[in-house]
C-alpha cells in the first residue's frame, strides 16, 4: 500500500500536534512536515511536496492566501482546509483559490482520515455543516435554474454533483480536461454561482 504523505500547518501547537499524532497512527498515512504560518506552508510544499496539506484559515500570513503559493510549488498537492470558520465567503474563497476540501475542526479523527483519502483520490470534500449553510443561502437567494445548460453541460453537472474532479469527468466523458474546465466556466456563469460546490447544491435541489 502506497502511503499518503501529509503536511500540517496550524498556528496552535497543541491542536497541530494532536492532529499529527492521530494521523500518524493510521497505517497508510505519513506526516512529513509541520508548520505554523503561510511561509512554513510554502516551504513544506517546496521541500516535501506532500500528497495532502492540511491548512488553517486564520494562521499568520493567511491560509487562503497560502493556497496559491502551495499549488505553485507543488501542483500535485491537495489542499484541505481544516478550520473553525463557518463563513460561506471563506469557503468560497478557499475553493476558488484551489483548495480540494474544507472541513471544520470539530471533525473526528476517522472523518478527517476519510476526507484526506477522498481528496487524495481526486474528489472534493466539504463539511456537511457547510453544505447545509450553502443550501440555506441558495434557497434564500434568487434561484437561476439549470434550464439553460446545454446537454453536454448537464452531463458535466451530473458528474460534478457526484463529487468527481475535472480530471475524472474528462475521463468519464472522453474529453480533454481543458474542455471540462471550459464547460465548468460556462456552468458557473449560467447558474450565477462562484464555485462547483454551490453549483452542485443548486443542481441537487432542482433535480
């Protein structure tokens, strides 16, 4: 079994050490580095290139701003925000910057391990509590429906709603990944949403 390498960046030492200890007890996980700020996150990305980077939102230097730096230094790294922030705007910003997941710090060790495996396999993870907030927000807002989507865009949305990444959607539909990205851009515009998670929520609500 190939180990999943993990970096952990959080400015609360006791929390960080607890997460590190918990994940180190999982057979196929290896914690390769820790840090407490955005500079540490960039350094870890460049030196260790972990499969998954756990990142706090409110750490020094800003977790959201660190996402792009991490991905520029290690494009294959999947960023999982592990945070106490339940703000929809923060979630949207994280996903727009390239985070593969967003979970709250109340998550248990088993749930965190599952989230890490899920994003490592190419799917996106958002905490159920945040999904509920997105749904509540979308139901209050004017609700552009997916009736204007083309047949191909509808096929893409079906797979987005299943949690597939652009890469896996491209494979499933026998398309190039850049073509899927183009379809996603059009879908987000037509549904008046800022990211694929909000699009999936509206899609499920409609269908």
